[in-house]
C-alpha cells in the first residue's frame, strides 16, 4: 500500500508466521447480506460537520473517549492530546513518541508505542483525570489497536504474538502465537470471551485466552475493529461483516460500493460509521444503515479517516492526512 509509514502501522501490522495447532472452519450461520446504496433525502436534522479541531503536528492516528474527554494521537508531534467536548479545545497534551493507538478503560488511557519492526515498542498508561503518565511498559514490536478483556490489556506484536498486560501490576502476562501478515492490515479485538485477530490475507482467528487454542473462520478477508452487543465487527477493503463473538458465525455482511480500503469503523445501535478510501485514494466517512445497507450520510472532509469514535452525541474522526480531528453531529444513536 502506498501509504505513509505511520498510517500503514495503524492497521497494517506485520509478523513472521507463528506455529500453532489450529482448527479450520467456515463461518456458518444465518447471514444477513446487504448491498450498500446511496440515496438522497432532506438534510434537515441530519449529521453535519460541527467542528474541525486542529491539534497540531500531523498524521493523526488513534483516538478514544473517556468519561469527559476525547483523546487523539498526533504521530508527527509525538503527542497524545485531550480534547474537552464541551468546548472542542485541547485541554492537555502528553508527550509520547511513536504513539499509534489509544484505548480508554476504567479511568485510564492506554497508549500503544509502535515498534516499527523492532522490539522497542511499548505501552504507556495515562491517568485520564490528570493526564499524567503513570507507567511505561516495554512490550515488544507493538502494532495496531489495543483491546481489554477479562481485566487484562491485550496487544498484537507484529512478530506474531498476542501479549497481555496486567493493569494491577503493569507487567507482561500471557503470550500466544498468532499468524498475521507483515504486509497487510491486521488487528485484534476481544469479544465473547475470546481474542479475535486477523490480517486482510489470513482467516479470522479466534484465540482462547486461557489456552491459546486457535480456531479459524473464513469471513472473506478483512480484520476485526470492534465488539458490540455480542458481535465482532470487521471489514475487508470492499465489505463490512459481523460475526457472533462466541461461535464465529457470520451474522452481517454489507457490501461497500467504490471502496478500495477500510481504515476505521464504529458501530451504533442501528447504524455503522465507516472510514474508507475510494479509487484514487480519496477519503470518505460513510454512515450506513445496518439492516438495509443504505448510505444515510457521507462526508469527504477527511483525507485519511484513520479512526472513528462515537461519543458525546457526535462522531469523532482523526484525519491522518492532516492535524485535524473532525467532529460530526448531532448523532445520538449510540
């Protein structure tokens, strides 16, 4: 992919093949398949761009929402910024070099420092209230999103390892090998008591977090992005899918017209928000009805929609092609 290095690292992690005993199964079950279509309608009351927040630097990557703030990473600046949603102003900035993704959980903000092919990556823990860094943990060739499950933080090491961190001690815990592709989008999500990880070019792996046993599912390619209400949602370059978080059975499949890459995804009650790139590598954020596949809204205000978060009655998008966080709203179907 002809992307900037930091953008590639966002969802394109790398690994050597890991050896493990796996079972392979097709993702069977009742699947709702829809084709994404675009309709025009009265725009009154529809979501619109409310604010474009310039946080400085460039190549904005990961983003998360805590109880009273939105957190975004400026890769070029090497900073994690805290945005007050009541004013849209940056209220704090934390210096974290190589920061790529961020996760909010139980009063803390966890930041992945990407390894970029070395063992020098790690995890920084930041207190959400004070924006003070409280721990820095060496964690190997960290890449991709972070995920929480069973009171543990989980990360994907680009060398082909799933690794846990115990928040009670800020130490490395269990590790399991997993096969991901060095040259393709990759990610990991916790859901249904399992870890779900894949690359665009691998099956979707379901990993037992107690034993490391892997069961593979064919979802037609793509990576997981988020768990919501018992479903793990993911996407290939041309479709969004959702599988049962316990069984792996495909429950949803939404074809995406004129999409060559999916960079970001978040799920609401009845709709999804997807950050895609169209032919010509033109960025676009789409708001899609889950049941019908209809594109309800679309926005081309973001060059590279690196991450999407639904919070504070709005849709927040980091633009990796600029230093902007784009706020879209109103949106209350969260």
